[in-house]
């Protein structure tokens, strides 16, 4: 289903058949891929928040970006926001995040969080331009529940 139409691209809901193309777009956009990015885990995530995984497609239908949202009942999270290089700086991530934040609000979320890998200046600039602020003194802590599932240094973006 088309959610938003922008000049040259549309935002649609992710469906399982999109997995390969989205995975490829994640790789192309340079996102740090983790063991939990496989089909099985992505589909598990989709069961939980089926309406919070958005895909951007160009006029020919190719996947050019995506954003995966999470809502745990208290906070909203953004994971794997990525746009393929040829489409960067053309408002695709803005359109994805506009729609995602609207859906978060509709769920009752009052705050959205994301994790940015240290040194990712482009992502920092993008989120700062949207009003996101670095939240010190919080430090991310994590523990692997399954060996190899999410090794240390994980960045869940
Ligand atoms: C970060 C990313 C998703 C931004 O996507 P995008 O579609 O190019 O972003 P937009 O065109 O919507 O940019 C909106 C605003 O963000 C800021 N911005 C985006 N890219 C920027 C860059 N390279 N340098 C400085 N500011 C930038 C600007 O303020 C921009 O507005 P402007 O173009 O009017 O100046 C994209 O660069 C990307 O996929 N990067 C690689 C993957 C990644 O790091 N994802 C984030 C993981 S936390």
C-alpha cells in the first residue's frame, strides 16, 4: 500500500517479499549489518510492529531506502534508517522519518530514540537537523541472550 507519494518516489509498507531488496539496499547504503539482520529475525520483528517498517521505492519500483520502527509501549525506536547513495540528499530519509514519527505518535509515543554509531557524522547531522539530541549521561548497555546473536559493539540502528 502506498503511504506517501513524493516527487520521484513513494513510501510504502514493508512486506516479506521485500526482504532481499531491502537487505541489498541496507548493504548499499553502508549500514553496519549484524547477525539479527537475517530474514528470520526481520520477520520476527515484523510480527511485533507490522506497521512500523517503511520502504521507499523509486518510480520503477526499486527499493531506495527504508526505516524500521519499534514501539515497546514506552519509547519509540528507529532502526536501520538507510538510503542508497544515488538517492541520498533528496529528502527520502526525511519522508521515511516523517511518516514513521507520525505512526509513533498515533501509537501514543511521546519520545523517539535512535542509536548512532560513533563517527557517523552524516547520520548525526541528519538526526540533529530533525531535532534529535545527544542524551548524555546515558550509556548503552547490552547483553547477548543467544551466543552470536548480537555481539558486543552492536549498533542497533
Ligand atoms: C543518514 C541518511 C539516512 C540520510 O538520508 P537522506 O535521504 O540523504 O537524508 P535527507 O535528504 O532527507 O536529508 C535531510 C537533512 O539531513 C541533513 N543531512 C543529510 N545528509 C547530510 C550530509 N551528508 N551532510 C550533512 N547534512 C546532511 C541535512 O540537514 C538535510 O537537509 P538538506 O538536504 O535540506 O540540507 C543517509 O545519508 C544514509 O543512508 N546514510 C548511510 C546509512 C546510515 O548511516 N544510516 C543511519 C544509521 S543511524
